[in-house]
């Protein structure tokens, strides 16, 4: 069985909300486009080193097309924040950058036997395999 994950789920706390963003996996052509914005070809490290400043409008615009849902994020009036607002409004730039980083990392696992989304152990936020795949062991080669 491959390590392919058909849904990428990123969980992050944000101002008291427990946010869950579900995305489709990054497409090959869009990954190539996004890599153009990161000269050292490692978006995750570039973003971390530059405090998210290297993320461009184009990066968020591409990610927006892959977001299936944003759950648990509410405005001051306790209304759910629509998914398009996550990548549109500057207020959410740090949250959007964290989601982008995890999503991009999951696009190309460093060890194909262990998908990036399944190896995150950060308790503050994490990505995970869909519930149907959590109990399935990674294929051995």
C-alpha cells in the first residue's frame, strides 16, 4: 500500500478556536508552480526561516483552490468563518501560513513509507491520516 493520503487534515489552535482545515493533496503541476517562489526548492524551510514572508499571494491563491473545509474557526460574533476568508484576510495570515506549510510538506513525504501527515507529533497542531487509514500500517519495502 502506498503512503498516499487523499485528504490532508491540518489541526491548529487559533485564538481559542480548534481549527480543522481539510485539503485535497497538492497537484503535481501546482507543486512545480509553487516551487518557483522558493529559490532553495524547500518551501517548508524557506517559510520557517523567513517567518512566512516568502509566501506570496499566488501561494495562498493556489492553496485556496484545494481547501475543502475549514471547521472550528469563528468570528467575534460566533459565526463560522468561510473557507475563502482563511486565505483572503490578513488577519489569518499566520494560521494560513501554518496550514500552507503542513499542506506543502505533505505533498512530498521525505520517506515515502511514512507520509509527512502521519509523522507529525506536535501536540499544538497536527496533520493526520483520515480515520479510515489511521490503523493501517505503512507498507514495508
